[in-house]
């Protein structure tokens, strides 16, 4: 006879039998703790066995990407939690124009108010969607926030003291990229490409305080996004090690090759938008136009951002949104560069 805590289960013959206890699944956190424990116990052996220049370089890139991005990811999830807890959905719908064609540019300009990198904008964009903001508007904000905020523009001005036109060019090209992608998604995007979990508001128990909602939302968003940031960092480190530096020797002699390679380099390096201007400025032998492409493409689409988008909105979304953003960002950067920077020089 089954006990009071066991639900009866019928076998194929129809006789009740005790239900098997559910197996406890090992979580990713436990796996991570086990790996860290093994690494600590075998650190001497690992240090001798893995003392390879390529591995040291990859490890440095991985740590740099994660350390750069993590503070802004935390900022993003805190803002996401604040929106969920303290900003009513009706207020967001009231302040935005009802027409997506007008709301997308407003969202792009609103990105000026969030000083952070692309990692911060992903959880905020998802929170806006869960609060009822149309997807094209939230995506325009996602692309604009890490590229047109004052911190990034000031960093660009400091990095290019002899070329102040780079600040205007970066602002216009990045804003054009965000607005164009918002309009493109409004015209061709499909809601079913975004996984349902990203759009579904988290259930809130009756009587739960706003601060509890804030804490739970921030904790959930950080746990979901943090793992994909690690995946993006590992991808960036691997590509940095495997791509030969000699491939970039011809960039200053061919406009098309220079633009394409700098765009791909921006995706591979996965730099924080607050730091990429100094990397671009260090490539002083290159014309300004390919360096502008580097600065516009990087905050819009890179390997860690694609990983975050895939984990947050689903792989079907990232597979469509990232390639289109890549092409639009290159096009906007080239057009603005030809006008503001005076061509390929």
C-alpha cells in the first residue's frame, strides 16, 4: 500500500504501485563549484601543464572581457529590477508614442540616459518587453544605449583628440543603426522568433513588497545572463588566439577589405563600449573610416552580445537579429563616415 506521501502509480496491468522518488538533478552551479574545487586542488599540476603562451593570452582575454562587462551587466539587472518593481507598465505605454515609427527614434534617443555597455542593455530591453513596450522600441533602446550615452562619447573624444569629428560620426552612425533596426524589426520581425519566456512577466505573489520584486527580478536576470556572458568571453578568447595578426596587414590599402575586417574584428574582440575607442585610436596607421566601423559594429553585435541575446531572447531571435544588425551597422557607419569624415582617409 502506498504511504500518505506517495501518489499511487498504475503499472501496465492496472495495479497501483508506489511512485518512484524523483531524481535530484545536478545544477550548473554545482558543476561549476566542482570544477573550481578541482582547479584549486590541482593548481600546481595545471600551472605546469598549461604554461603555453596561447593559453595565457586566451586566459587574459577571457578575464578582461568578463571583468569589463560584469559591472555593467550588474547595472543592467539592477535597472531591470527597478523597472519591474517601481515603474508601472501603463506609465511606459503612456510616455511612448503609440506609433512604432515614432516610438523607435524616441527609444533610440532615450539610450543617452543609460551609461553602460551592451551587457547592461540586454536585461533592460527584456524587462521593457515584459512591461508591454513593443519589441521594435525595446530593441532600438538595446542598440542605442551602449553606443550613444555620454560616457562612450566622452571616451571617444579623449581617445581621438586630433579627430573630434569621430565623436559626431560615432553618435550619428550608432543612433542610425538603432533606429534603422527598430524600423526593420517593426516591418519584418515576428513575435514568435522571441522565445515566450522572455516576454512573459514573472508571477508576483499577492502582498509581495516592491523591494522583494526588485531583488528577485535582479537575481533571476543576473543568474540567466551571467552564464551566457561567460560563453561569450570564452568565444572571444578563442578567436583572439586563433586569428593570425598578419591578416590585418593589408587594411590600410584596400577600403573594402579594411571595412569588412575591422567589422569582423569588432565582433571577435567583444570589447566594452567604454573601452573600444582607445583600441581603435591605437590603430593609428588605419584610416578613420574603418576605425569608425569598428566603433559602431562592436556595441551593436559581438560574440558576447550574441551569446547574451541567444540566452535572453532565444537562438531563433539571435540567428536573425545579429546578422541583420551587423550589415546595418556597417552600412550606417560607412554612409556617415563618407559624409562626416570625408571618405576613406
